C-alpha cells in the first residue's frame, strides 16, 4: 500500500464495519432521525448510504494544516521527509468525505473551528464539551498523599504540569528545561508531573536518534545533570492518574503550567481553571479564548524557558496575585464552560436544530 493512504484505509475499514452493522439495524426496522458522530476514525463515513433521510451532525475537532498550526510550529522537530505535507493533506480525505454528507458540525473552540475550510466552516457551531465546575472546585482542605512519607496540603508550594502523555506537542520539553532554575529558586517547591510515557500526538522519538527512549526519559535525562539529587527528589512523576486523584492534584496546585502547540485544547486546562488554579500558559492560539493575559492567567512565549521560569516564580511569591488569577479563572470557567448550565443546554439546542 502507498504509505500516504494507509491512514485512510484504517478509516475505510472502520466505516465499512459500521456500514454493515447499520444495514442490519435497518433490516430490523431502525430508522434514526439524527445521527451524531465523531468522524475522526471513519465510522460514520457511510451511514448516509444506509439512512439518507437522517440528519448527520459531526464533531469537528481538527482539520489538518500543513502550515499555520501544529505542523512546523516547533523548529526543534522539523518535518524530515519531503512528502510528509502530502501525506498530511491526504489525512483530510476523511474530513472532506464527511463534509459532502454532514448537515452540521460542532466544534469545542472557535480556534479549532477556524481550522476547517469554507464552505463547511459556516455549518459549524462552537460549543465546548463542558466541565463539571461543581465537581471540579477549589478545596482549601485538600490533602494528597504521594507516598508513605509525603503528604501535601495547600500549605505546601506545589507546581503542577499535566499531559495525557509527556511529549513535545504539550510542551513537556520546555517545562523540563525550566526545572533546573525553578528548583534552585524555589527550594521548598514540589513539582508534580502527570502523564504517561507514550505519544498521543505527533511522532515518537526515532530509533536512530534516541535508541528507543521515550520522550519522558529523553528530556528528563537532558536536564538531570543540572539538578542536584536533593532537588530532583522534589520532582514527582505520577504517571496517568485516576480522576479521583487528579482533581485533588489540581486543587492542591500553587501554580499550574499548561503548554501546547497550536492544536486541540486540553480539557485539563479548563479543569485547572475550574479548580481555581493560578495558571502560566503558552501564548498559542488555542488558549486565547480561555486565558486572557493577566486576567485569567499569565501567557508566555511557548519557547521562552526563562519567561516561563520567571512567571512561575513571580506567582509563587505573590499569594494575592495567585488568588486573583485563580478566582478569575474559576469564574470564567463557570460562565463559559460549565457543563450543566452552559454547554449541555447549547449542545441539546444544536441537536434540536439539527433535527429540524
């Protein structure tokens, strides 16, 4: 198979499986008025062939861009194969085929919606998935045991960093490079790092350059010689945390760091806002709808390690500023991203309009 179309074949396989299952449902008398799908893996590609009268609404998460978004953003990781941009264009085949049959789209942020081309962009309504701001709320009494000898409370100085997986797309390399200076300047701070050692987005480290290492270990080893054993003992890699422990971690945070390429916005940022965190984040387009600089958080250039360090230290030293930013962040999350009062009613309204 031509390597540029291997991605589309997986989507066609899923689409066929869903198509044949839908034929059985139709034979049993099922006839939907509305079909709602995340089209990203191809399952909904052929459902209109089964039920042409049904309205199809699709979740528009991201449209791949060869320029101006995540691809080519980080000069440290350039495209190494000339045909990669061609392969990327072909990844949009699935999107384009859905545009032909979908009646409407739903996107979680205006920036993500803006990646889609006209004329389909005009069919997209922006409503976020929503955050349960009642469940994710500040808790001054929070306590998080890390091990048998260490349990952290709000009286401790805690820097938090959260990814699904620790990788460049979410700024893990930038955060790690800030650690030597952060740990020296804040001798009592504990750094809590959440995330797995696999890859959610982007490419894995090449075997030739990194000998099978994971991104997590590559950048930990890069900075480790600049960090003393005593300081390194205050860096805690927590892996992927169950949600019941993840919320206390956000509630515990003194300063939360969130970095991302121009890509899909993480739910964890909005959960951190809902928990009342004082946030230092990258000045990249996906964040501009949520983080208003010096109002709901602080924005720094994604690549500026010194500025990231300075802003984190500044907030660690200023409790009133942390309180102001955290309160503003929570209020903004409640007003714009609350699941029950804001997002779910808008989502249901979108479904009703889709039904017609």
